[in-house]
C-alpha cells in the first residue's frame, strides 16, 4: 500500500513519529508531503497536496496532521473521491474505515499523544470497509 503523509508545524512532531513508525516498524511505502520543520506553515497547502494525490489515486491512503485536525479535514473533504476522517481515538479511527471507507486519516498533533496516534494509524491502515448498507450511504454522498 502506498501512503502519503503531511502536516503543518502544529503536527510536525507527530507526523515524524508516524512516518518513522510506518517505515521502520510497519514496512509501508510512505511519501512525505511536508512540512519538514517546526517553522510556521499554512496547513491548506499540505492538505491540498495530500488530498489531490489520494483523489488522483497516486496513493491509496493519506494521513494529515495539524494542531486539531479540523482545518486539514475541511480542506481534504473538498476533493471528489476523498473521504477524510478527523479521528481522536481508536473507536473513530476504526469506524472511519469500517463505515465510511475513509481514505485519509486526520489527527490533531495538539490533541493526541504519539502512542495513541501510532495505534490509530495501524488500525486505520489495517481495517477493511464493511460495505453493505454503508456503501449505500456513501453512494448518497457521491
């Protein structure tokens, strides 16, 4: 699975932890869309980059991290074919996949600790979409 990850300065440290975990522990192929430091950065630029790549099917899944996750979620969900879930715990990460077939996980770097985030990333990437009645609802969105 090809994954693209990105953050603004508010999510930089958590992005780095997630990226390293994915590359070293999980063995996933990960592309880093930035940012590459704690210098102040505009979250929409990174969110557009990741959402465009997922919408264009260059990557199967994406991960976005800003301070709260909310700004990234607003931007990413503007793209046709993107279903970005702002998640704050294991329950929402799992259901974003099972019920909503989310293809971008969004987290808040100032909301979630690294341990929880790594568990959420693993769960998000391994959880399949349930389909069935949930597909019917996704069809209503599209």
